[in-house]
């Protein structure tokens, strides 16, 4: 059961990372993916082979999402380095607004 939960989070993170790299922002509410992710967590993609649990289908799913992530990483329009001056200015403005 614990491995299923880890697999679900791995796939969720690959989906979210791909979206970020494509410039779609950070979407934490996964309504579209909810049923799929819950099926992974509940072990619907784990089969039995020779009396042992077989995760090969889960690994195939991970491979697909990992390829999508790598493609998005290679073709992203995001800069290689963050704009540290803009980040510092934003942090300063947030801190000043709290004070």
C-alpha cells in the first residue's frame, strides 16, 4: 500500500512538473487527474504474477510521464537561472507589507 502511495505522488509530481515547464503555472488542485491518481494509490494498476505483486504496469505509466517531463524540460521557455533581483524585491515587498 505504501508503494502505491509513493507511485501516485511520483506521477503527480511528474504531471505538475511538466505543466510548470510548459508555462501553465502551479496547479495543486488535480480535479482532472483525481480518479487516475486514486486508482494508482488504491493499487488498481498492480497485478499478480507467480504469487507476487507485479508493478510493471505502474513502471510503464511512470515511463510515459517521465518522457513527457524530459521533453518539456528540453523544450521549456523558462530561463536556466532565476531572476534573483526580482525575487529579492518580491520578498522585500512581502515582508514590508506584513510589517
